[in-house]
C-alpha cells in the first residue's frame, strides 16, 4: 500500500483526538509535583511527555517509539523548549522497554505494540511504575456496537475493543485504581481526523506532479470515507489516569 507522507502529522499537536484542555486535565490529575521520572511508551513525538515534564520542575522523561520522523520532531521540540537535558528520546519498541521505577508512565493509543494488546500493555505499565505511581493510559473502546461499515473503515474485528466499563475493569484487574475516566469528545475527534487528512491534502496541493500523488489521494480519501461513513461516533478513545496499587 502507498504510504501517506509524514505531512499528515504536521498540523497535529498530538497523534490522537486530544485537545490542549484535556491534556492539561490529564497532567493535573496525574499530580506531578516535581522531580518525577516519567516514561512515555509509544510516545510519537512526545508532546504529552514534554508538557508533563514542563509542569513538574526537575522531572525527567524517556520517550520510546520506533518512528525516526516522530523522534526527531520530539527532539527538536525538546530543544526549543529548553528540555533537551531532561527528556531523552529512544528509538525502540515500546514492548521491549525494560525500564522500571518510574513515578509516571504514559501510553496513548499504543497498546497494539504488545502482542496481546490492552491487558499486556497494562501489565507492562504496572511493572514500569512504583507503588502509588501514576499512569495516563489512552485506549480505544466501542461507544456502541460497531456496524459492518465501522469495522471495514478501521480494518477491525468486533472483539478488538470492549466498552468503556470493560476497559476500566481491565485496568483494575492489572492492579490499578482509576483517578480519572475521560473520553475524547466529538470535537476532538473531528479536529484530529480533519487535520490528519488535511495535512495530506496540503501536501498534495504542494506536490501535484509527484509520482505517488494519485495513489496518495486515493488512500487519504479512503481513510476519510472510513471515518465519515464508518467509525464516526462508534469508536471512542478513553483517557484514564490510574494509580498503581
């Protein structure tokens, strides 16, 4: 399949349906006060990690991801914000990270990095943080039973996700207690999906004669159609703030 250009991320602050206001809420509910060790597994360019470290004087962070583009963007942003000596980005698989003793762990939309998904990701996060440590966990769930169109738009199966209540139960089974249960709003989803596709459309405007332009136009149109006619208002994204017990 033709790969979409990295420009699809250019207009996104976060690679998920997450607003500035909700990001601030998640950080506030995780209650960093200063000096924490933070890890973001599947960090992308680590925007939430950088904001968390900024909010906590003396805190340090590790960002773990496999995308060279995202990691380089994260390093540039860290340097621009004076955080290069406090945040380190690592090119590695999230599931392979063995660091422990963190006060706060972040994992947003990256449970797929673990072979069995959500439960294995939660178990890994529990091992990564100290007793009483916090976790900011972002995971998909079904807002309503998915239609065939929704499943086709996502390339998913009905049992890939459960309900929001199921997700909270799974977090509890992994030895966490919920401090905050929050879900992406329709506006956050629309901003995310529109700006994602819009980044590609801007690239196409700037590169109309590119050899892959026609194929890329088809791919982004298919993605947009899968959202608008498929999983819109069916796929949800939960943001949980958890405490390890």
